[in-house]
C-alpha cells in the first residue's frame, strides 16, 4: 500500500513539473529581437529565471536559463537584480505578447550565455 501511495505521489509531482515547464517551440527563432533597458522585476528561481525589462517600445518579460546554468556561468542573482541595465538578445514568443526567450544577456559590459 505504501509503495503505491509513494508511486502516485511521485507521478503527481513529476506531472506538475512537466506542465509548469514550457518547451522552446513557442518562440520564433526566425525573428530575433534585442531588448535594452532597466530591469524592473527579477525572479531568480526555477524552472527558469525571469526578468521584466523596460524596452524602448514596451515592457518585456524575458525568460532566462535555469538558475543552476546561470550561476555556473557567473550570472548570479545580483547580475539580474532590479535596477541593472540589461541587453537581452533572443526570440519573441508566438503565444504571449511582450515575452521573449533570451539566448544571451549583457550586463555591465559582460556577456552571459543562456543556452
């Protein structure tokens, strides 16, 4: 009985994580965008860190890499802190207006690869 309960609990947790994590197919790699401006909000959490950036034409939600990848490449939470100026290069969402997936970001003249 206990093994069955543990199995189903694990299945529910894994299913929830899979639903929460979106694929990259909903971004248009044929239309790269660059967004430059101050970081307005920052969430340094999994499955992906996200920031909002006041670009020249609108506020963008920028999906970054998983925090473990960012940290291993030097892009710690302080790099994507509110108030820092950022340049994000990536691809716009085909589903959500004003959202993009970043391939790389530049903060304080240092480039951080997200892929």
